C-alpha cells in the first residue's frame, strides 16, 4: 500500500472517456493529432478520483440537535434510547415523498463529485419498513441512471429495530427475509446486503440469517461490524465471504488476524470516529497484519455528516498514522475494489475510466493530507468531461 508511483512532467491521453495512454511529456507527439483537444494542466497533479464505498446519502433531514446532545455529554446509545439516531432519520424519511428525497440526495451526490468522488456506494436503512426501504432504494436506482459516476446500491433493512418490533426481533427479521428481500429482488433495487452487527442491534447469528437469505437473491454481504464492540461480527462476516467489513473501531488481535487471512476488505471510516469522539480504527495494526484496506466517508446525518473524502484521507494520516501513499491508495484503489470496480477505476491505468482529480499546484502528494483545511481540488473530470 505504500507504492504510489508518481510521474513528473507527464501527458495523459483520453479517448472515449477512457485512459488510452500516458507517459513523459517528450513522448506525447504521436498523440497530438488533428482534432485532439489539448488541456494544459498548468502545474496540477492528476490522480484518480476517490471511490467512496460506504455512504448513507439518501436521508430526509440533518440531525444537528443530536450534535448538540453529544456536546452536552450524551452517548450514541443514549441518544438512540430516547428516539434519536437511526429511528429519528427513519421517522423523517417515511414522512417525505420520493421526489423530494431524490432531489436532496442528487444535490449531495453532485457536491461530492465536485470534491473528487468518482464512484460511490449508497445504502438504504432509514425506512425500516417495506415501503420506506423500497422508496430509498428506488431513489438510489434513479441516481444510478442520472449520475455520471458509478453508483452501487446496498439494502440495509437491518439497520435498527423499528419501535413496533423493539421486543420482537424475530418478527422484524421475518419481515426482512419474507417481504423486504423478495420485493427488493423483484425490482432489481440492490447490489449488496448489509446488517448493523452490533450489541443492542443485530447479533452475529441474526446477521448470518439475514445475509444468507440475501445471498439467495444474489446480494453479496458488506457489513457494519465492530463499531462499538467486538461481538463476533468479524468471524460472521468472513464466514459469509463478505466483500467488505466496515467501521472496525474496536478490534482484538484475533479479529485482525482473522481478517488478514481472509479475502475480505477492511473499510475504515475515520470521520465517524472523529465526529463521535471515539477511538480511531487501529489502521497501523490492520495494515501491518496484511489486510486489504479501503477508506470511506460513512456520509450520514447522525455520525458523519460529511462526504468529503479529502478530509477522510487527512484523518487517516493524522489520527490513524497511515502514510499519505497508503491513505490515497485506500481511498482510490481500495475503495474501487470494495465496490467491485477495481478493473474500471481507482488508478491511472490504460483502459480504465478517466475519472480524475486535478489539484491546484502542490509540492508533493503528501501535501494533500497535510493541508487538511484547504480545498486542493481544482477540477474534476468524469469520463473525459468536466464536472
């Protein structure tokens, strides 16, 4: 992950939205044909767009009142217990129409693109009922059609237990398995399935039940695990052959070793730990053990109300001691593989899409995480077109 080749004084040739060639400036002559548009990057650094593999950008309203509660000392579980958290977002989302929900999510998505995001995963999970979850997933499906960047959809009906199932967990799981999943599959609304595997939410055994049901419809697991406690989520996720295991703030040595021996990607979400004032993920131990690592924003209204991947990369270096090269690789190529887009995005490679960030003049790639409060993104290109 420390290998990040840099080519100085370079040209990049784009054809039909794909990277067709690159090299030293003195070798560009054969590509300067009649009709070829020439763009002078004027001292910019060019790098692949961020691939954000964990977000919740379809939501109805912000939750800054809970932000104030946190400042006053209330914890994540305490806010949830008084009707806040995920249940707060569910109530507001179910009261909002699909069109308005789409307009809000679309505006957020295009804002993220301007910050350099060139591929994204979006989860449901604020509906917590059949119609609410379908509404969210229909919005995501529409974003897939209208967005110029790749969008992957994840069904997260198992995000929390709605109030009416507070004392009937088996009943809600039955609703997910018998009603939600068939409806999601019938409309082709999701690529993946997710579960919030955590103490007080869904157990490792319940996670296995839900994901096994999802796999019958071709939905691969990508899971929330080990955010607050280590409760067997790592082991369950590996057993399920999950594409990625996300959060990982609380990791035992055994958890890290199991993950290192698997083909599952460790997706770290430092901005959630930052916002909740929790211990950051043990990135150094995870990387040094040989785990595959991605970085993502966890953009959501409750625990990470920002999708700025530039800040995520900075946090990874400042708070998790990742080297700049490691953080950039994790936020680009690592995220691309976590989205099963590693053959299309995540690096400047011939044949991949020209989803690219053009920075303002910088002295080195280390300056990107170093100057954490500065917007260094000058322009963003998606498949050969400026955003």
